[in-house]
C-alpha cells in the first residue's frame, strides 16, 4: 500500500500514542493529522446527522466540549469548516 488512512475520533494524545505503539511501523512514515472545524460547522453537521436518525442528540454537546482538546495534539491541523471532501483529500496529499 502506498497510503493507509486511519480515521477515528482521537481527541487525546495518549489515544494516538497507544495506537501507534501497537502497530509495526518499520519503514513507514506516519503523519498524524487532525481534521478540525469551527463550533458552528460542527453543530451544523451533527444536527444533520441527528435529524437523519444517524446519531443521538447528546453527540452535539459531547463533541463541542472536545473541540479545544485537539489544539494540544501533536498533529497537523486542517480546518475543514468550509472545505469539501475532495479539497480535504488534496490538502492531506500535500502533507
């Protein structure tokens, strides 16, 4: 594989560190990236999922509380507040 993308909510550095510790990474380059967005964008996206029955309403409060945690992570931050998936993929590819 040329690239492997692992995507999950990892809002604390120990989660990332433990995941990486358990992987065999010989010869691999790891580029930790956090996709972040404004509170307004996050709430809008989550409300859409809640209204579609994909998530429970309590996800909004939990997720908003986690926003500040991402700033302390040892990751590249990409603000996706106003960016679509294709543009995000291009930004990731440039890293």
